[in-house]
C-alpha cells in the first residue's frame, strides 16, 4: 500500500524542492535524476573464495559449508544458482549465509498478525518494530495496545516508522506510544526542521521488520493496517470489484517468520537503521542473545539502501535470474522494470527458462498499474508469461528461481524500490522451502487470468493512452 494520494499532495506542496534536484525534463523521461547502475555480474568462479556459511556457533569450515550446499544442490534439478550465483551474492551483500534456521511461510494478514501478536505477547526483553505504514485503525490500535502492554511490563519497545508512510496517522497515536516509554523514531521526517542528521525527501523506509527478544523475526510485504484484515482466499474474494480502490477487497501478501542465526543479522540491520537516523542510543537490552539452532533452512538477510552505490537486492535478483536454468517465478505488487531487468527476463526466455510474472489486476495505485502494463507487449513477444491476480489487491513481493532460490521481502520491481527506498528481503535456499512457495504460487496462478499476446494487442485505445501517460512518472512511483 503506497499512500499514492498522500505522495501527490506532498509533491504539490514541495514541488520546488523536487525541481531543485531534477530538471523538468526528467519528469518526462528525458533525463533522470539518478539511474540504476549497469550491473554486469562477474561470475568467474575462480576469482572468489569458497562460500562459507555461519551457524549458531559461528562460521562453519569450508568443508562443512560445501557439504551443506552440495546437499541442497543434490536435492533439486540442475541449476547455476549454486555454482554461478551464490559467490556473487556473498561478495556483494555483506551479510552471511546462515544455516540452522526455521522458516515459516505466512500468507495474508490474519495468519501473519496472529503470529506477530503471539510473539509480542511472549516478549521478555525487547521488541523492535520497523514499518512503512502504521494506521490508526482497529489493527493499528491492537498493535499499539500490545506494544504498550509489553512496555509497561518492563520490555523495551523500539519503533521505527516512516514519515511518509505514516503521514496519515495522527500525531496523538505516536505520542501515546512515546508517553508509555516506547522509543519512537520517525524515519527521515518530512519537516526538515526536525531532522536529526541529513534530509533526503525522496528516501523512504519501506522495510517491514519485527524482532522479538533477538530470537524470532518477521519480514515481508505486510504493513500494519486494517486493509489486511481479510484473507485473500476467503469465500467471496473472487467477486468483481466496483473499483480498483475497493477497500472491501482482500489484500494478498506474503511474509516470513524466522528463527535461528539469521535473526542476529536482521537485528544488526534494525540497529544500523536506528543509528543512521539519530545519535540517541537505545536502552541497553540483550539485543544479541546466543544464537540458537532452530531448524535446517539456509537463509540470508539482504538489506538495501539508497546510500549505497547500488541496490544489493536489485543486483542479487539480476544475478539469480541470469543464472536460472529452468524457471523464474516473480510475484509483485508494483511493476515498473528498468531496461536491465527487462533484458534479464528476455535473456532467460532465450535460454529456454520458463519465465512467469504474477501481477495485480486491481491495485491501490493506478499509475504504477498502467506503467507495468505498458511493458506487457514487449515481454509477451519475448515469451514471458504474464498472469494478473483477480479479486484481490496483490501486495506480495516474491521470487522463486529454479525451485531452489527464493526471496521474500518488501522490495517491489520498480525504480522507487531499487533507487530511493530502504528495503529488506530474505533469501531462502533449497527445494523444501521452494516447494512451499511454489504451492502458494500455484494457488495464485489458479486464481489469475493469463494475458495472451493476441488479445492484449487488441486492447482499447484509452488503455494504451493511460499506459503511455503513466510512463512519464515511472521514475517517481
């Protein structure tokens, strides 16, 4: 959920600030304020050391790491992910590939919120929450009360909330949290007079992360809002909406519950985000308890920031697609691909890879919806299969490549996520989790309509006009 209307109001009031950083021509696609760097992954295996995994007791030996990766490789079809991609991923991401994790795949708001509330209720030391949207509605109030209750029990609660994402939430909502002792940090405040360090209007914290006691974490695409109150496969969810913004539609999202050594890596990401925004230290707590072996999943935390030379999530995804040998499944809420992503998808098809996109048929953002559709002809002609999920607001951000490399998180396939947002994903390796995610993908495919080239090329003129007009804004969406 993007708060597009809020963004447009903000743009009108601060347009002079925007134009100071970009030429008017940039808004019409002639010149961009900044551009995604050309990512040409060097996949030569002999130039990088062997991939080393980390477990609950620290780094594994080279032999142990190789044994785990060989076992993962042996369970699936032949793929270049393990040979060509992981070395690059390890080199550019900066966080370790960890083993000994438990991963639970969560679908939609009801299941995800139940798991999050249970974790919060069981908190004994601290709760760290980072979110883009935190609404003052029934769901938001339930979270607020749960957090206040824990703070009053002596559990330290720390909250990072994005300034734009929460601009519609009354200040009194957050003051109530702060008055209870919760540390509330407004990420990159819209008001430059209250900025603690630097002010970057266009940089937003789009991450969704909950960490409890340093032992359990949640991440994915879900915000804290009443729009997620219904399940996307509930009875009646397939009815025809009266409008694209019909709030009675269920929101379809995907999230992860994680336990094990990867939680410490997520904790580092949260604490760094806090420290980058303010010099005020957090209350001393046991943020890094001894890691516990929780399962057998191999997971990597991947965070990206516009302060870096390039989005590591973007580079990782491009590399993974470039290494695919059998299948690429991408499910995403907001699709505005840059030329490199388009080229990677088309090249995969030419190699004989089954490339499938699942995108929304209804959305909360008409502009990004039509931007995505403006690329359908090019992709369909290249052999990419495109499906539109019906009867829901699709908000998931997932990828599954060759059935063994999966990523779930907050990152959309658009310029904003790759250039301007702070994002967070997890990469999970192996056929076991891959099969679970594939089952959810198959569910979505069964509830989707395939876009066929012949029919698509006969679409109405007014749709083509909307697509081309929306393209003028794709950099900013």
